[in-house]
């Protein structure tokens, strides 16, 4: 039996499809979840979310920067993961992940990140990944540490939400750290 590199034992990564719009639109109403991952945006219409999903589906990557859907092996969409700031010259990239609230604490995020790291480290020859985490996002900090990423820095007063400023933590993992992971 052949193993599909974009799949684990709980989830697989796949392109975002135009038909995914409704789950992403429903997720837009989780303002606290949005605050943890990004920012709280202006409201978006259903047509706006449809257009966003169609755009995501037609633009699968920009260089090595990509946004992917995370789905369970039985096909349920549970979130998304993406890479950004991919620099093949330096061999560095960043990633961000968002799991829909009803699917938190099921191991989906850990496995999705490991699938992504496997591809970037073992197929694209990247040598370093960073994840930026808002100081108030304890779940994301715990995830990074569980995955073996090391907190390498703290950027003070980088995030403004709920009427105040918060620090941002920078986590990192090198390719040699990755090879030694025992997750």
C-alpha cells in the first residue's frame, strides 16, 4: 500500500474548494477564535465568502506559500493551515493554523502541522520554520511546545485587540530539530 504524503492517521491536507465556503462563513462568526489566529475582520457577506473560497481554490500557491484545508479522513472540513514568508534562499518559512472551535483538542492541529513540516523539510529542503503566537493564545503556545518548537523570542506590544496591546511570541524549529522529534 502506498502512503499519501498529505495524509496522516486523523487528517489530510487538501486544496480549499469553492464548496467549503459555508463552513468558513460559519466560522467567521467565532470572533474569539478569529482573535486567536488573526484579527476580527469586518463582516463578510455569503457572496464574499463564496468569492474568497473560489479565489483560494483557483490560486493554490504563490511560490511555496500555500493555504490548505484540513479535513478528517472521512471528509469533514475542520480548519485550515497555511505557509507564508517562504524564502527558499534562506530555507525559512512560517506557518499558521486555525481549527474550527468544535474540533479543538482532537489532535487535528498537531497532525496537520507535522504533515506540513514533513513536506517542507523532506521535499522542499527548507531548514527552519517559525510560528508567531499571540501571548494570550495559550492553546497555540502549548501546541508549538508539544510539537517541539522552541520559543526564540518575544516581540512586545505587537497585537492590539480588546482595547489593549499584547506581546507576540516567536517559536522556531530547525530541520535538525525536526529529524529528532519524538511526537
